[in-house]
């Protein structure tokens, strides 16, 4: 899949925006300030105050995609006119702006945990007094079968995972898709269950993409768990109020999470690394101290 699939029009927002804004915040700007529809297939480009970074929002008919990019020096000349909040770019300007993306192809992978969560919400919404053998329960039970396959193959190689998934998960997915197509016609679209069904159908190409490569995961739970400590504590970590502080924090976070990913206890790993570094003033030792090269007591 190409990064951008023939956008209808390309719009550049002339004023800088707060780069903490994500899809929802940028969508408000598009509708309120630019006075444009957000789901027509147009490409919207936003810049930061220094005008050296971009955020690019695009609707691909299945969902929103948001990209972040640093501007290449001397590749894009900002228009001199400043009396318009919104400028339409031509394809040549877009090419300059996105130089480096031309040969890039990417595929988005869906998350089955999110799909299941929608049906869990629908199951809760139907109340305690109603029977639990409905569509939401069936969907969660069927998704559970897909996760059972993942538990069976967790120690296999990527190639073995792909082969096993094709043989065992594909029939389950085909059955699930048939059920989705039938059920969506039987449920009010604005109900909680209707929204859960629509989510799975809209995300379907992405939800089944994990079949294409054994290195892909069925969900992104691992990534969400990795960032959860930062999300919970970020409002309390006021020492990152400078560039140097944020840079130091990012290094420490990376070291700790990489240690976890390599089944090391972060405290033990840091103690080991600092002890070795304090005894040897030799940069050549650094490679041996990387988490994947260190063997300590596992968790």
C-alpha cells in the first residue's frame, strides 16, 4: 500500500499548530478554521512553530492515518503569501515536501484487542438482566479462538507461525467475516453493538494483515504496556521541562524498556552496566553492555 493513495486535494494549513494535537485536535482545525470536510480523501498538512516539522492527516476510507516528518532542508519553499489560512498545493510541491517518502511503502496492521474491546463494551451495555448468548458474546468467543492459536505458536519461528496461522486461523477469520457481513444488517448502526460490528468491518484489511508475516503480532498490547508507565506518570515528571532534560529522560526510558524486552531486571542491568563502566574507561566495551548482549538472571 502506498503511503498516500491519490488524495483528492492537498491542503497546507498556513498557521503553526500545537504539535501535541493528534487526530481529534487536527480534525477540529480542519472543520472549524479551514472549513473543509475531513473525510473526503483530502490530504492535510500542518507545521510546527519553527516550520521544520510536519504532521500529515489523511483519510483512506477505512480510518485516519497520521504521519510525522522533519522537513528536508532546501526541499520545500513555504509560500510567501500570508493572507490565507489554507493553501492548496500542487503535486510537485507535495513531492518536494515529502521527499524521501517516494519509494516508501507501508502497511497498517490492525489490533484484535481493540476489536474485542468494542464487543466487550456492547456486552456490558446490554445490562445484567439480559441473556449473555448474543452476538457480542459470540464475537468475543470467536476472537478467543484466534488468541488460542497465538498461545500455541508463541515459541515457534516466524515462518512456522505464518504457516500455522494460514492453516488454522484463516478458516476462523473467513467464518468471522461471513458473520460480520450478516450481522451488520440485523443491528441498528448507532447501537453499541452496531458500532462494534462496523469497527471490525472497517478495519478488516488491517485485522487480517498479521497473517502475512509471522513477525507481526495479533495486537499491539505489548507496545501499549511498554508506554503505560510513561502515560500514567507524565504529568508528575516535571524535570523534563527542558530539551536537555527530555533528551536525558528518553535515553533512560529507552535503556529500561530495552532491558525489559530482553528479559532483564532493569535495576540489575543498570547496576551491572554502571559497575563495568566505572572500572573500564574504554568505549569498545559499550557494545558488550547493550541489553541483548548481557546475560544476567532473568525475570
